[in-house]
């Protein structure tokens, strides 16, 4: 088992006004310890569009200017993509839920200083897409 440290939570995603297709936006960044990611939700996005999530190594701007091909070591970590326009900020959907093209995974460990990013994967996003991620730091 893991020795769990402090709980961290972050809010990020694609801002109002959207993003070009396949461009990455920051959601969560681990500090100097690995983080056991165990909670996540999302809301908004475009109807009939899909969004994907990736683990990104340290040192890259996640502000909608770079895509997966621009970042060596970027890895998609959910099986399937998240469907847009199925949740609201008042009633968000779970990242580990059923509004995907295929079933998704579950808890995972994010390495120290790595980030989680989201991107539109079917078309440019005209809508905002909000995401919250939470997890516990893992103490040695």
C-alpha cells in the first residue's frame, strides 16, 4: 500500500472561447512527489465532440499552443475520449464514468512534476471545457 500525504485538487481545462483541435490545456500538475489521482469530473464542451486526456512530462506550456506531437513523452492515459456537453458546473460528470466512446480506466499515479492536460480530439472546441482533478501525494 501507499503512505498517503496531503490531498491536492486542481481546476483547469479549455477556457471560454475554446481551443484549436488537438491543442493541450493544463488541468493538474504534481509537485515534488508522485500523486495518486483518484477523483475527477468535467463539464461543458461542445455537443457531439470528444475530449482526450494525456500525461505530460515537465517543462512544457499547456496553454493551447502545443499538441501531443510537439511533446516527446506525452502519453494518453484514458481508454476512450470524454463526450462534451453532457455535464454542467452544477452537475458535472465523473471522468471515470460512462459518457465515453469506450470504458475508461480508474485511479493512476502521476509522476512528480508531471501534468495532466486535456485536448479536443474531434474538432476545434468552441466551448469551454472544465475539469477538476484530485489525489493524494504519495509519501515514501
